[in-house]
C-alpha cells in the first residue's frame, strides 16, 4: 500500500455529523457538527431528529473536511464509514452517502467499528506527526478502557485487528448514568461535562454504592448507582439543594463512577498483565477518571496513552479514518458495496 494513503472518513453514529481526512495515521482535518442544541429540550438524542439533521449537514461537513485538508475528492484513495454500533436511523445516513460517493468516484470502502475507532484514537497523529505514540511504539498486549455514552468496555488488544472483549456494562453505560443523574439535578443535557465542571468546586461528601465492586467478572453496571442517586436526592429537602450541594453531589457521583471503573481496570491488569494502557470514549474527557487510571497504571509500571487532543475523545470521523488505515493495511475492504449495511449492535 502506498505511503500517504488518503482516506475520507464519515461518522453519523449518533448526534454528531463528522467527516475527516487522514493520510495514513495523520489527521489532516476533522470537522464535527454537533446537534446538541436540537436534542437538549428532550433530555437526550431523538433518533428521527438526528437522522434529519445528518441528512442536512453531511454534504457541507464533507466539503468542509476536504477544504480544510486541502484535498479534492479525486485525490482520495478510499472512503471509511462507521457501520456500528450506533443509532440505526443515523448510521443509515452516513452509509448511504458513502455508497453514493463510492459509486460516483469508484472508490474502495472500509467499514469501521465505532468502538474500535475509539480504541485506536490514541494512535492518531496530528498533521505534523505528533501523537501519543510518536516516540513510543505500541507494545502488545495493550489493555483498552473505553467509556462513552453508550458503552463501557475493557478490551485486550493483542494486535491491530485482534481484540478480546473482557468486560462490558450489563445495563447502563457510564456516560448514560452521567446524563441521567444530571437530569435528576436539573442540570441539562449532555450531563457529563456539566457534572464534571461542577465537581471541581465540590467535595465527595455523599456516600454512594460502588457498583459491581464484589463481582468476580470484569463487567460494569451503573443502573443501581443511578437508582441510589435518585433515592438519595429524594431524601434531601428541596431548600438544601443549593449550588454547593449540587457541586458536592456531582463530586460524589463522579468519584463513585471513577472508583467503579478503576477497580475493574486494576483487576484486569492483574489478570492479563498488559504492557500498555489506552483510554478512549467521550467520558474519558473527565479529568478525574484519567487521573485515577494513570494512578493505578503507574503502580504496575504501565504508561497510559490517550489521543493527542481531547477532540478525539468524543465521536468524530478522524478516529474512524485512523482505524480505517490500519484496516487497509491488512486488506480489510468492503468486498461488495451493495451489501454494506448498518450494524447498530456491532461489538468486538
């Protein structure tokens, strides 16, 4: 495969319309158009609204990504598209556009697993070649902790394309729990960034149960924690729910989620003895979670790698393009584009 293999990547897995251009593992552009303002009043993503917004935004977003990268589509070597996991109606929009472009320009297509892309976001480099792994080569096996709005997973990376899912949430994901608790506190949507910001000015003075702390497996659960928060808040008189209370409760919740994640991370390190750790997913934007992950990893002499910019934590097409480049190296292209379809429940 030629050097500087240029990919136009598209992601419409949820409520961000994104397109990016990558050369090998270098990100030349990464355009993300968020739909948050259209979903805020509903307290969550409405699939049909998201689908309609993707249809309106996808063409200008693609054009913006090409323009920022200084590329025209005739200079693109392949297309990459997220096929899952995600919302079925929104995945369809990106897939349909990819098929259209592939036929028009006779381009090969790479179907990307959205969670694999989150895992490989730490391997992305910026246009100047700087990134987490610039001076340090990957040493396998690598343990990945992926924490997003819809997924919480521990994945053992034996090599690029060779993964073992070790643990995942059995109900609500960590990101979903952040949103639900934020709603209980009347903080708005999305809840994760709001709670994280408020927690900086609070103290973790409210005791909350750490979910799955005694389970022998490596799975997660956040439904019980969400319920415990609800019951705790119902017992607090409304007049006591001032700003300081909200900051303290946010800090307490954030700490408990971090503990739940780190306990399982530590257990997984002890069992599988990885050589490196990578973190990915939107909830990894949380400074407390990153700090605690680094603490436990350092006790085992392990380095923790994350993407070179926080913009790659949340849903974006740049990570899709980088993931696709690794797939292209092993010849993982779509053989029959007519069969390309959404896979909303896709897993490792």
